[in-house]
């Protein structure tokens, strides 16, 4: 089986999980489903677009299935062990990412594309922590899970979208968006850790501003691609939808991170899980990968 077929199988399994769990979007079960969607569907499709060797597709799919199933059972040794297969997938992607980073001078957008593959390892580590029931630095279990989700989407998929944008439309704004997409991930991790340990908000707020600026720049970049002459209708629709999703989710992220200074009652973890997480997982990831696939098939007319 190849990556698209594994993603199709993963989509079927994800729909079964959705029917079985019937989650409330404001509860942890929905975050687990979003992580399952990333490993079952979006990551195999991204590997296809990254031209990963097809011989590893079955292993990627099976490791994703084991992790996805483990997410809906109590954490412990057995579930943590099942999740470790996904860690091996992420280690392989890490190796591919490092190889791309070494060639950053020769390939446009390569730094962001390479960094995304490197950051996938962080997401997989936190997924394993969640499944073993570990709490690094005393983080709440909900934060451990959300960190795993965050690094699969903002850490892995978003830098890919920023890097592909720079490849397709080189320019100062898109180059800046890709650079900020790389910087935002470690800055966010540091900001959240500082807030957890010391209660100081400003590092997280600065990181969120960088994330938001990168997302807004990417959104405008994809809008420019959509308006380019010869862009196929399907790709144009996907790019516009992707841009609108980025504007929405990045604005919410900035508002949430500023809660220490300008608290907004409706921006809490449950609402961010329901809105920010859902639109990123279904809209940004879905429309972004769909756009890249259409462009690779048809390109500009």
C-alpha cells in the first residue's frame, strides 16, 4: 500500500472512532481525535507530498493506527508501548528533515520544510508521554495531550505549508513567513514552559505574536497565489479557504496568549480546543494539503 491508500484507510478508522467516541469539542476526547486525525490521515498525505519512500507507507499507517487506538484507553505501560511505534516514524522523519536542512541554501523553502519534519519528533514524544501517563515539569495531563496535538499541526504541518508557499511564490513576505514559522515553535515551547514554572506570561505572549504574524503572512501569501492568473479553480478555492482559516486561528492564538494582560473570558482551554484546534486540524491542515496536492497535479495553467 502507498501513502494515499494508508491515509484513506486512516480516514475510515478516524470516522469509526468519531462515531464511537461521539466527543464534545470542548473536552479531551476531541483533542485525542484531532491527534488521531493527524497521525492517521494528514501525516501519510504529507509524507506523500514530501516524496517519502513508499516502502515505509505500511509501517507509517500501522504505527499511526496503534497510536490512534491507544489514545482512547487509559494511559499506562501497555498504551505507551503501543504509541512507541509512532516515535520510530517521527525519528525517520527527523532524519529526513535534518537532511533537508543541510541543503537549505539550494532549495527554496527548504528550511521550513526541514524544520517541520524535525518538529514532528517533539509531537511524537509528547504523545508517548501522554500514553504512558507521564507529566514532565508537572504539566497538567490536558496540557501534555495538547502539546502533542500542537506539534503535529503547528510544529509539523504549518511549517510545511509555509515552506511550500515560499517554494511556489518566492518573495520577502513569504520568506519571512517561513522563517517565523520555524522560530515560533521553540519560542512557544519556551513561553509555555516559563509560564508553567514561574507564572510569567510575556514570553508566551511574544511567541504567540510571532506565530500570529507568521500565520497572517502565510494567509496573505496563499491569497496572492489564489489570485495568480492560471491558478486552477480547485486550488484557488483551497488557498482562499486556507487563508481564512489561518486568519481566524492565529488571531485566537494571539488573544489566548495575551490572557495574562487582557483576559477574555471566552478564550479558555476548552474554547481554544473547540475553535482554534478544530479549525487548524480540519481547515488549515485539510485545505493546505489539498491545495498542495492539486498544485502538484495541475500547477498553474
